[in-house]
């Protein structure tokens, strides 16, 4: 089941430019939040 999920994500990533943009924005948000909180909290 997990393999099917990853295949679907990879397939969507290859086909859809909007999906690629969404993945980029999610990763950028997670990275920004991680860096912010690690600097603020020490």
C-alpha cells in the first residue's frame, strides 16, 4: 500500500506542474519553520 502511494506521488510529480509547486511550498514552509524554531528556542 505504501509503495502504491509513493508511485502515485512520483507520477503526479512528473505530470503536474502545480503539484510540483505545491510540494516545493510545503517543503519550504517546513524548512523555514524548522530553522525559525531552532534559532528561537536554541
